């Protein structure tokens, strides 16, 4: 973050009016548990100064290897974690931001004013960091999350009905009868038909795919406009996975929902996403239209990643790109390109400069690399 | 030359809820130096199949029927060791005699006497005699083999990379010592010094620094742990390695590297491999032949190219079209309706019929058997795609 | 919100009831397969019946064995009424200052001052139950709540309760109870079964059970469904009561069984030391009296076995019965132990 160029976010979307979520210079560090070896002052830079936008009805894919900070990014967006620095802005009319009461005193009035400006931007975005009480609750209706493990994300002691109706009951929406009807409607929507046969079963009586559909129904029941889907199909069987992916695509069409679709599987990302952001050790190293990234990857990491994906077609021969070493943890990273140690293209400049900024290389394809 | 031949093999588990028909009448064969991929969804019996081949089954499991022939070239001096075992004698090609399955009862000079299996006949068939020069290969049947004999086949003949084995390193011992211990139990004749040298070689072969032998598992990354597991599987010079989901938990870049290394080692040592995975893309990269399993059954077996270009079984086709692809045109994937079968009470007839778009009446009643569709391709389906 | 006309089973609670019963049925069939659990249950039922039938026994015996006629026939004062529990107005036939061996009139014999041993055992059984259950219930309610809260909030709340638990665990419970009952006595408060249950419940509730339940709650706290509930807008209260507590409840229930054992045993021990003067009858007290009157000492113990063996056996059996049931439940509660 010492790089002054990065205090202003890179603007990726040309048409800003359609974006729904905008994050700016978002960072999250976790203190490293001080064991025998490291004491204090060590931090994992799980998410390190990233900025992007998600358009309305858009699916943005976040891909990267294990531990690169995908889940942490997702949790920051739904306010399950609070950022160390940076903002998450959400465009939504429902969000009511309480402004500090303007009491007597000129000095106070001005400070309140500046605060107000940082809360709600001129184009109607609100910083979710400041949501409290009722406005936080309303925010919760708008932004939902689907978790990776369908075996752990449903409470084993609750029936499917209770699980799906939970968001309604904690938000005190509707009467009991209305809730039932709404749950049944959602079950229909996610393909658990007839609903009556599923409503009063427990999660362990359902298969993985059915559970993930329940999780989707729960996420959809409050009519959110933005869903963070954290590897929703990675634990599912092949024949089941396609059904869930198609369902999510249908829901997007029907309700114009935006997704942040987290996955480590490039083929899945290609199938699901409009745009892809590639993450490496807490940084976004490349971002652009899906086909652009897949067909014409620029960053050496993305290229290695794409060349390593096995192709289910024996007639296609890949040219794998060799990388040195393996993924490490971003603990107190050195101020240089995060990919430097493994990069086959690294130069002197990469060794001496800070991590390269994410720069637009034309047609919304941005890359963070000095050598591209 | 065949190395392994599996015939009509069934293995079930007994549980509180009922009998889990995890491996049902599976048959295939594997040549020396060949790699076979077994692909199928979670719970279709891939791991069970592998454990059955090694007879490393839990107490509630039982092999109901079938044969697992582990072939060796016939050598007269080793014939004594086979005395009393069930064997399949394969005569020289030119000879014209049929291969014979039976118990090796006697060795008389230059001759082997085999008592063929009864096969339902009321009268025991008369013993068959083979002269040493007639025999090309002897296949030892692992199914009736006693445990002491089986232990000699394990690791040295067939070794296995277990599913999630990389997480089963004992955290309190050095990795090298753990491999050493395994080697000492299976090859008691080799000295510690020799074994250590061998392990160092193996580490080099799988792309690990031999100095890592002295390190503890927690100092290894996921990929390194898996490499060490592969080194351990190689330690007794097996003729066949069964790799159960060897790269599933790894990131793509590491996965790709390890798969390439495994393929290279296999070529170099002229080993046979059975790769097990749920990911058909991984299987396609490393195997010459692919077997598709569904609900405890092998439904199709063909060479990789054929499986991709002309699948005969509807499930194979469905499996392939439900995988998103990174190359080529982006097309809408077809989801398969329904759920994988419950192996306690699987559907009657063809186990795929409730989900099959080609199902007809006969599929609900009669169980299809593996039939040759074209040279090098077998499929079990009443209405094959070609 | 859009309301569709789709109709569902109108009475949700009936479906719930059905599900609950089904779940109980399944648990019961698992439990039934555990021989130790069933043994425990049989013993508990046996003592339960013993307690339940108490009023019938003296009535029946009064009719056939202890009735006035019998007494009269032997030429004894009509005005003296036999009380089989306390021996008030002792059965005159029996006043010899020595325990009487089992006979048809007294199946388990009598104590030195006359009361019927079986009647005393039966009379105490229901009280032992009540005490055990009450104490265990209090323990478990406190333990579950504190465990869940400490795990959920962590920080100083956690530290506070855990240090408190350490203190309670460190004190030997019997010694602590001795002190408490002495204090209660000094304060002039009558130590009833209820008060004792409360003290026992509090003592064990803040102790080791909170540590165990907290660690269980910690494993629940990190589950994704907790995060899902937070994303849906669930408050801390909601998460603790709708997610964490229901998931540690089976374990709490298991500990309740073990705590019944502890409570009954503690009461017996306190009575045995004569520290509960206001509890006028219990198995422990029977042992206390047998001991103080010297019927247990030396060769006397073997001779007057009916004085001490029935209450001793009753305490041991009932305590171990709850423990066995706990062990049986363990198989239902602990998925690790659950058979495939
Ligand atoms: N609560 C936490 N406390 C400490 N470190 C954490 C915490 N959550 C995540 N981390 C660390 O932050 C880094 C990023 O984790 P994250 O879960 O976001 O990765 P991911 O990309 O989702 O990985 P995966 O593909 O394995 O799910 C990791 O190194 C992880 O160890
Ligand atoms: N020890 C066991 N006892 C009883 N049933 C078992 C046992 N092991 C496996 N099974 C059952 O046998 C079936 C096949 O299991 P198996 O582990 O062979 O599947 P798999 O194809 O390897 O799946 P995965 O891809 O998940 O590893 C499953 O239905 C499983 O539940
Ligand atoms: S900036 Fe340098 S080290 Fe970083 S990816 Fe580009 S070439 Fe490699
Ligand atoms: S046998 Fe019938 S049901 Fe089975 S795969 Fe073939 S067509 Fe489908
Ligand atoms: Mg993650
Ligand atoms: Mg398996």
C-alpha cells in the first residue's frame, strides 16, 4: 500500500452506472498465531489492496489456488469479516445510513459532513463498513452467500423448511403461512419438487446436490441482488454439478442477480462467468472478459495456470509452462511482485520495484505485471 | 502380455442398513506397462475396487465371487512356490491349447498337474497336465489366496497410493523413516543402508530433494507430501501401482506437474498403472485405456481416444458432456437428471435406467453385460449408442 | 411478498411432532442395541417402580403382616402404631435393640430400632430420583448456557467462566460440600432435598461440564451454517439459541446422566458423614445409622448384612445405572462411535 499510484482505484468498468458492488483498495490481514518460531508482528496478507467492480446481473469469477484469499474476499463482501483497510461500496436504495446527528458546534458539523460524504457516494453507493442495526439488517437481505461445503453449511438439527425459512424469521418477514408459501415457491424454483417431500426432511437425508440446492434456496429467499458463491460446486459430483451450475445461471437470467463466483477450476469459471479476476497471494494479477483471459492470458501466472488445466480430450496436446516452487503463504510479503519467486519472466525491475499495479491493457483486460 | 486380469469380480459390504453392492461383476484386463483409468462419480465403488484387488478390505466386506489373476512369466524354478494355489495357466500362443484354470496340485518332473475347477459339474473333472515348455504365463488367482501369500504380492507386486494418503503421514516421525519402516517390513532382506540409498533415489525420481527425508511431515507442502507418498508406493519396485485420486486435493499447477512426473516414471520403469479419479480430464491425460464405473459396475471400457470420440454407453456420454471445457467452443452443458444410485437397493436391470435418456423396457428388467462394441471397446448397455 | 396458493400441511406442529417422534424412535432403536445402556435402563426402571409402589407396600403389609390383630394377638398395646420408616411407636414385637433378620413380616429385615429396611429403601427411592434429576437438570442448564455463551463470545466472558470452572474443578467436591452444608446449617436454613439439589446443581454446573460443553460449542461455532445465519441477519441471541445450543444439547443430555450419578452419590456421601441433619431419610442416612450404631464394624458387618447391604447396593446400582445409560447414549450422541 506504500505505492502512491494505488490510492486511487483502477477504474475497470467503462459504464459505471451498471455496477452494483465496487470495492476499493480492500485489504485484510490476519495476525499469525505466535508459535515457537514467530512472535507477534507477523501478518498474513490474505487480501492485499484489491479493487474491482461487479456489474448488475454480472457474474465475476474469482479464481486462484488454495489459500490465495478468495474466501476472505468473499467474506469481506458480505460483512462476515471486517476489512483492515479499504471500502466495499454497495449500490442499493434500501440501505439507510444513519448520519451522525449534527449537534451544536461548527467543528462538529463539518466533521459530520465529511463523514456523510464518505458513507454515501454521489452516485448512490454506500460503504457497508458503517452499517449498524436496522440498516445492517436490510443489507443482509440484499447480499447473500453460498458456501462451499453442502455438508457443513446446513444445520443438521433443522429441517429443510426451518433452514430455508430462517432468513425470513430472523428478518421478521411475513406470517407463518406466507413463509411456508414462500419456502415452497423457492423449493420449486431450485428444482426440489414436489416441495412437500423435501420440506420436513433433515439435511442428512438429502444428497450433496440437493443440499446445495437448499443452500441456494436459502440464499435466494430474501430476493438478494448480490450473491457471493464460494466454490458452490467443488464438492459435488460431476453429474450433479452441472445441474447446480445451470440453476445458478437460470436464476441470474430470471432475477438479474450478480454473483461473485469463487472457484479454483478454470473450466467452471469459463462456463459460469462473464468476467474473471485471477488472484495470487492476496493480489489480483489479471482481470478481464472470460474469453479474453482464457484465450489470451497475459500475466505469467495466469498463463501457467491455464496451461496446467487438464483437457478432457486426448486429441488436444497442451504445452505446459514450468513454474518454480509452490504456493507459499503471504506472511509479511516483501515489497515486490508477489509472483517474483516463481516467475519465469522476472527481471531486475521486478526485483527492485513494488508489486506492479493492475493496469488496463485495453478493452477492459487489466494485468499487474511489468513485463506485459 | 497381460499382467492383471479381473473376471466377474463382486465385493459387497455388510452394513446395518443392508448389503452395499459396491463392486458387482466387474471384469477387465491390464497389459504390462499399460495405464488404465477408472473414472466414476463419488460412491460408485472405485476405491472399493482398488481395495478388493489388493484384498485390503475392512471386516464387513466380502469378495463374493470372481477371479483376480496376477500374471507372471512362467519360470520352472519358481513353480514350487505356486503349488497348491489356484492358477490360470496360459499356454504358448503357437501351442493351440486353451488356458486352464485350476488348482496346481502336483509337479512331476517337467510337468505341472492342474485340477480344474468343478464349475457346477457333479463329477470332478480329471486333472490336466502341462509340460513346462508349453506354458507361457501363470496367473495367480488372488481371490482365494491366503493372507501370508497375499502379503508377498502387496507392495512388491501391486502397490497402492491411497486416497488422501498425503494426509496420513504420522506427524511425529520423519518422512524418510516412515518409508524406511514400510520397506523394512516388506523387504526384510535389504539392509538399512541400502534402503536409505534407495529412498534417496526415489526422492530424486519424484522430484524431491533427498535431504527432505530427514524432515517431518508438517514441513512438507501438499504437493511434496503427495510426492513422498508416490515414492513410498515405488519403494518395493512394484509391477503395478494403483493410484486412488492421486492429485485430487492439489492445486492445478502442482497436479499437472505430479501427473507428468508419474507418467514419466511409469514409462521409465515400464510399470502398469491404474489411475482412479472422478475427473475424466485427469484420467484422459494419463491413461491409455479408460474404464467407466457406475453404481458398482463397470459400464464401459475402451481406449481413451475411443471413449472420447465414440462412447457407446449413454452414461459415458453424459459424463463427458457434463464436464466444462477450457478449450474449444463454449456450449451449454447438459445436466443429468436424478441422483447416483443407492448401492444397498440399486435399481433393477440396468442401474442407470432411472436417469438414462435411452432407456427402454428391457433396461428395467435385465441387467446388461459387457459386450464388445468394436475392437478395443466393451460396453454394458441394451441400447448402445453405436 | 408474493404469496402462492400452494397448500402445505396446515398444522406444522403435527409434522414436527411426528418428526420428533420418529427421531426419538431412531435413537431408541440405536440405544436398544447397546447392552450396557439397556442394563442401566432396566435398573433405573426397577428403582422407579420401587419408588412408585412405596405407598402400596406398607398398606399391603399392614393388612397382612403388621395389622393390629397380629400385634394384639401377641398381647401388645393397641395404641402403639408401627411406622415402618421411622420406627416411631416401634413395632413392639421388634424392640430388642438389635436388627431383626429378614422374615415374612419384614422381607429385608429391620433396623435396630425397628423400621422396615425395604420400606425405607422404597420410601427413599423417589427422593433420590428427584434429587438426582433436579441437580443434574440445573447443572446441565447452567453448563449448556455458559458453554454456548463462552464459546460464542470468547474474550473476557470466556476467560471469566473458564477460570471460574477451574476453581470449581480444583476443589474436591465432597470437601466443598461439607463446607457448604456446614454453612447452611450455621445459617439455620433447613437443608431440604430441593436446596441440596440446587447446591449440587450450581456446584457442578459451573465446573467441568462448562469446559466440555464449551469445547463442543466451539466446534459448532466455526461451522458454515453459523456464518450463513449471520449472513441472513441472525442476531447473536438467535445464533446461540437456534444453532449452538440445539447442537450441543445431545452432549448436554449425556452429561445430565453422568451428573445424576454424581448428585445421588454426593447426597449419600454427605448423609453418610451425617452432614444433612434435616434430611430425615435417605439411603446414605441408612448407611450412616448402620455405621454409627456399629452394625457395620468387624464381624458384625457380615452378620447384620441386611442393615447395610440394601442401601449400599441401592446407591451403587442406581448410580451406576445412570452412568450406564449415559454410556449407552454416548453411542447415539457421539457420531464417532456410531456404527455404520
Ligand atoms: N480467520 C483466519 N485467521 C488467520 N488466517 C486466516 C483466516 N482466514 C484465512 N486465513 C489465511 O488467509 C489466507 C487466505 O485464505 P482464504 O481462505 O481466503 O483462501 P482461499 O483462496 O479461499 O483458499 P481455498 O481455495 O483453500 O478455499 C490463507 O493463508 C489462510 O490461511
Ligand atoms: N467400509 C465400508 N463399509 C460399508 N460401506 C462402504 C465401506 N466403504 C465404502 N462403502 C460404500 O461402498 C460404496 C462405494 O464406496 P467407494 O469408497 O468404493 O466409492 P468411490 O468410488 O471410491 O467414491 P469416492 O470418489 O467418493 O472416493 C459407497 O456407497 C460407500 O458408501
Ligand atoms: S512483474 Fe515481474 S515478477 Fe511479477 S509477474 Fe510480471 S514479470 Fe513476473
Ligand atoms: S441399458 Fe438401457 S438404461 Fe442402461 S444405459 Fe443402456 S439404454 Fe440406458
Ligand atoms: Mg476458500
Ligand atoms: Mg474413493
